[in-house]
């Protein structure tokens, strides 16, 4: 489930991971299918490629309470 979370509903995920895209829709998310296949040899996908090094602001949780 290597994806990039945009907000509480939208996530960017690999276009060719159709099973995951369908599961995300079933769970109420709005997946945005994109291509990032050429990043895989470096050890990841959208989440790994965009991981924060330093963050400012307050901690926010989008999960259930």
C-alpha cells in the first residue's frame, strides 16, 4: 500500500495496482491513479519518493477516533 495521501479522502496510487485501487474505492477513498513504475528500483513508490524530511506545524490524524 505504497501511496501518497493528499487529504482525508484523496490518495495517489500506482495505476497498475488495480486491486488496490478498487479496494481504496470500496473503503471510501478517491484514488488518483498515476504512473511511477521507474521509481521501484530505488525501493518504493509514491510514499517513499515523497517522504517528509522535516515537518512544520501540528500533528494531524485522518484516522477514526
